[in-house]
């Protein structure tokens, strides 16, 4: 998989000195068009990663600033967040061919403290030594990514999500009693 170098030191400076990027996305004041919002249910939202290491890499986060995925969420809020993670992982798998889908909650009090869950589909054929944490680590480079790519993928993910939601809300077939 083609990768481009990633300025990790610049990234660290940015996340440690600038306001929370997820809160900026919620407020509409973020400085990038790459993080296309895919869906927003009023409480949680899903958006494309600005620095994808795998095709189809997305993030899901609560809209309110929360810093700990367990302690700062009620059980019901956590389950709603995980429901969106599940729905988005299904949409990603419908759009991006993958061997496995990685799900993680990352972040730190030192940077990117806002709770966010990563959904990253691993393409088939990636050598084992380049999978798992190696595939997710931006220090190993990111995939080439443009605003056009982001808009196209976000549109395909929205369509897939609509189809998934429609299939889960359709009534169950009734047994033939005739």
C-alpha cells in the first residue's frame, strides 16, 4: 500500500497546543475539509480521519467533550456510542473491501483527549508484519488523501448507512399461516 510521510512532530505540536479538534468539528470551526462528517444523531457523530493510514478510516465521537470512554459516559450513553460504531463499521465494510475491521478507542490527556473511536478496515493482502498496530501507526506514513477523495468516500458511506438502517428497520417477515 502506498504511503506518504507523516509529520508526527508537527501533529503532536498541533494536538497539544490547539483547541480540541473534535469540539472544533462540532462547532464548525475546524481547519480541514478532509474530516467529512458522515452522520450525526445529535449525541454522537462519525467523520473521516484527516490522517488515514488505511482506506476507509473513520472516527466516531460523542459531540459533548468527554475524556474517558467509560468513566465519563453513562452505560446508556456508552451503548449509544457503540451502536453508532457498529453501524459505521457495517457501512465501512459495505463500501471498502476488507479482511478485518479494527476498532479502537485512542487518545490521551496529553493530546486528543476527547473520546473518539477509530474504525479502520484492513485491506486483504496486507502482509502480516504490516497489519494491526503497524497498519494504524501514522508514523509509518498515511495514505494519499485529498478533499475529493474524502467527499467521494463520505457520500458512499452515507448511502451504505442509509441502506443498513433501512434493512434493520424493516418489519420482520410474517409467517405464512395459510
